[in-house]
């Protein structure tokens, strides 16, 4: 199984910014940790639409995932709001997503929601990209494999921002996502000695 991780934004595109954190940096950090965790499983390979702080267009991300023949596309973002009290976690799929994509979203979302609950983070639900602020996410619609986007907390919320700035939280979060993906595809963890 090939998982394509898509860290949102990058380069000249900072994404949302809150209290000295930029979305592009947080997303890349989360993706790097997920990659590290996924590679601890037999049967899972990983590619990334960007592995450093560079500008990549939506079209380039879509093309990369399709050319690689990925089996799962996971786009990683944070959320933001003008309301400093807005907080929580959500996942998105295309409004035209099929049953397989929605099954994967449901499984992975529930895994993440359980983890977030331990940190006092609200579950904002499983959503369609039509509920996204811009009305659609082209990458979720145009890649040729199941595609999910996770909105990992609100970078503009003080406590969410605090979590996103701590490496220990990012490591736990990444492990939660990787473990969820591994369960979906029934992959077993490698022996620790061989990692």
C-alpha cells in the first residue's frame, strides 16, 4: 500500500497563522512524523507531495499522487477562525466520494477523535468538502484514489495552538494517524529491532 501524505501549503503560501505558528510548518512537521510511523509497518510505503518548505500548486499535488499510483491520499491542514474561541478537529472528503473513501474516513476520523478527546479537543465531525470555507477541495476530487483531509485543530485558538507547538503532542498525533491507517489496511508493525 502506498500512502501519499499531502502537507498543506508551503513556500510562499503560509496558510493560516496563529501565535508565531504557520500552518505550512505545522502540516509539514505532522506529515514527517506520520511518515516515520507508517514506515514502522510491513506493507506500507509513503510518498509526500512536499518534503520541505517549497511552494507546490494544487495541480502539482494531484499530478504527483496520481503518477505515483498511491492507494490513499491524506491531506494535512490546520483550521483557523476570526473567533478566538473556535476549536476542534474535523475530517473532509469530496461530496462525490464513494463508499470506500467514506468508510476509510469514518474509521480514521473515529480513531483521531478518540485521541483528541484525551486532550480535551472537540470532534467537529465528518464533513464533505462543500462544508469547507472555499466550497470544495480540488485535490480530494481529482486524485484517483480514496482521499481524505484532516483539519488538525485551530491554529488561532490558544490551547489548540499550544498543542500544535509541542513535539510530544505531534508525535502522539502522528502515531494515532499511522496506527489508524495500518489497521484499515491490516498491516502489522515491524519488529522494533528492524526499524
